[in-house]
C-alpha cells in the first residue's frame, strides 16, 4: 500500500459518519473528500503514513518472500 491508501482506509469511516443521513457516498466521492484532506495534512502527518506504508511493505515481503508483481495482459 502507499501512504495515501492507508490514510484513505483509516479516514473512510470518519467520512461516512460525517455524511450519515445523506444519500450514500460512492467510493469515488469518498476518495475526492479524502484527497482534499490529504492535501491539507502537514508533512509530519504525511511522514507518519509513509512510515506505515513502509511497515506494511516490509510485512508483505516477510509474509510473501518470493512475491513478484506480474500484471495481467
């Protein structure tokens, strides 16, 4: 995962709670709201999420040591 995706995953419930009672938000609308929030975050917060992304990357490498990304064609 990259840092924005982790941030989005953590903020999704917060966004849904803010818009509760209104018509359902689609994923693209949630992403747009979270992207605006992300742009306003401080470098310290972004660094925190970059560290989380690096941690997830290491955990993935340990769990799947021979994994190699191979996109479908």
